[in-house]
C-alpha cells in the first residue's frame, strides 16, 4: 500500500457537541490528552499488505474523524478548516470539536483514504472524489487554489434504506395499496418512469422500491454518477461514472444502453446528461430516472433546462417532444411538516399539445382521506 505523508502531523481531538452515549469502535483522544499523531496511523496502515477499505483500515485512515463517521446519528462530516469541523446531527449543524494542527493534516487524511482505494493524490488535482465501501458514504476534498481558505473535506453518509419495504411504506401511509398495485402493473408492462421529489423526500428510497417491482427475469443495468441506489433485484448490474477517469455520465448511459438491458435505471439527473437519458429512453429503451423537483411540473421544467445544457441546438418545443416520448409516468413525493414522507401524486405525461405538456393526474393525495387516492382517470395504456 502506498501512503504518502510528507510531514509529521499532529491532530488534536477535543470533545465537542457530538459526544454520544454509544461506544465508538475506535479510541480517540480525549480533551486534555497529548496531541494525536497521524504518524501512528501512517505506520499502522503501511504494515498492511492489502489495499482494502475494510472497517479496520477505514478507522485507521479516518483518524480523528473515525468516531464521527461511525456515530449512527451523524449524517455528514464537514471539515471547513483546521479550526472548524461540523457535523449534521438531528437535522442541525453542530461543531464536532475536532481540530487539525495544520492544512497538511487535513490533506493527510485525504491521502490515507485515497490510498485505501488504490489511488494517490495528484498535485494537479484540486477536486478529489473519495468512494467508500458498499456505497456507505461518499467524500469530496477540495484543495487550493480552488479552495481559497485551505483544504476542505466533506463526507456524506448515505442512508441504508434497503430495509424499508413496501409493507413499511404502506404501514406508514407513505403510499396507498391502490397506488402500489398500480405501480406494480406499470412495471410489468414496462412504462418509463420519472421519480421526482424535494430534498429529503425519500425519492431514492421510492426509486429503489419501484425498481424492485420489475419482474425478476428482467435484466437491469443501473447507471449512476455516484453509486447510491440500493435495488434488491437478482439481475441488476451497476455502473458508476465517478470511479472511471474520463468517462462522463452521458458516456456511461450510452454504454449501459448497449449492454442489452430490459430496464435502464439512471441515477439522479443533475445536468446535460439528461439529454442523453431522454434520447435513449425515447428510442425504445425502457427506463427510470430521478431528479430533484418540488412538483411534477417543476420536474419537467428542470428536465427541459438540463436538456438545454447539452447545447445541441434544439429548441424548447423539440426538447418537450423528446421528453414526452421518453417519459410516460411521473411520481412525486414530499417531506411533510410532520416529518413523514408521502407520495402525493402520480401523473401521466400524455404528450405535447400547442407546445405544452399534457398531464393527467391519476393519483392525488386526499387530505381528508389522508391517503393517495385515485382520481378516477384511467391511464392511456389501459
């Protein structure tokens, strides 16, 4: 294993607002103790022959951040500077009380994490993505001159929602039995689906569960920028763009389409790759994708904008026709004020008339009945 540490680094770990009653699997320095020396971590890692990001190696590489990473209540770790490390805990940003004695100490943590993936930090790289095992988290480090105030490191822990079943969603009234039966039918007859929702609305969880309704004999090729989807399906193949140098998400969508998928599942759309996704889904590939939006209409507007980013010279009306050919069904969910997450609408996109999308609401959340109810409108494919 190659771990390049240029200087002897000390990291002082102080107790802070994120102290937990749970016992951490690592031993961290307590307040008032001697400075925590990163060279001890360097020596421990270099003793190991295999380059593997297992739990033990990960604890070692994370150094003073390990206790935060393994705290189940901490969702995100943000090293803003040597003097400030924040965490997101219980939907609040809290000072973790972890301080680094120099910018080089932050860099050393990044180098140690990269070494576990078989990579090295290159001098010309100012933005570095760090994959974690089994998609448990994803990290990004930013260095000068891109980072004006010194290096930054953000580690976002991805929630494991694979334990959440349709039975749970039905029990929590996140979706109705009628809507579940309808979605099951749409997957069986291969209707292209766009899953939209706001931040923290559960759209990734819903996308996972919808994809699992695809019959087991079908082959899924799943394309993502970062691997986040956790689809339990016997014939799922996963592709990730961030780990492949010089391969864009658009490139990977085209590659996935050439791999004979029965279903092409595309992770959250955020940019010009949306045009490639729409092109592929409009020419016969059955697919599903997700995007961040606050309503079905907002989702279509965002999709238009992302397609325009591809700069292919198409007009807005042409893009709308392309989207209408690619997407037949839109699901929308929201994080409600009471903390619950509910699917509020299922909408059919029936085409474009007079330059505008034609939408038919098939299901809508009824506040009096307190459930997602059918509007009585039948989908065009019935």
